[in-house]
C-alpha cells in the first residue's frame, strides 16, 4: 500500500484521500462528513458504478442479485455480515440486476447471485451461487491482488 489511499464516499461520491495507517480508524468524508465505512454493502447504480470501481484504491466486491431470487434473498444477510468483517480492506456493494439490467448484461451475469471482485476497475475473480458470510470472507481474502 502507498502512504495514502483514494476512497470514494458511499454517500456523496466524492473521492477522498485517507492515510493508509488511518484506514481502520473510521475515516470520514471531508465533503459530507459522514463515515466512509459503515459495515453495510453499498447499493450501486449505473450512475455510481464506474466511480466506485475505478477510483477506490481498495478492492470492490459486488453482489449481482435480483429481488425475486430466493438464493439472493438468502445470501443478503450473509453478504451484510461479510461487509462487517471485510471493511475497510474491501468495499462491498450490491447491484440489483433487475433495476440495472445494462450492468448485468455488461458483466455477462447469467445466474444470480454472482459475486465479482474488482480492483482498480479490473475484474479479478467471479463466484456464482449463495455463500455463507464465512465463505464470502474466505473467498475474498483468497484472491491475490495483481
């Protein structure tokens, strides 16, 4: 890690710089003054997707899901629990493929839930199927950032 990291505020979408050694100290956005991490996955839309993926210096783990999907609803609290364990090393986010069909198509989502891990805008790994919080954390931690 460098001396400071760029993070995108989940509330106002402002890119802020946080000293790497202060990442685990509850950083707040200098623009809106809200917590940058709150232990909950961020809901992404087509409008917020690119900035979150391209401007964050930490990996972004996205759950592609739909409200009508039983396994997605089963995994939702597990993904929420994983956020509490992975933040602030990894930003967790969700994309409703029903509401954001273009994003689902762009990433060739054929089954849901599907998780994809991105770093600096590049997809590093993908995993389909519902998982427990422990398995999500284990899977995300096993991926080498390259």
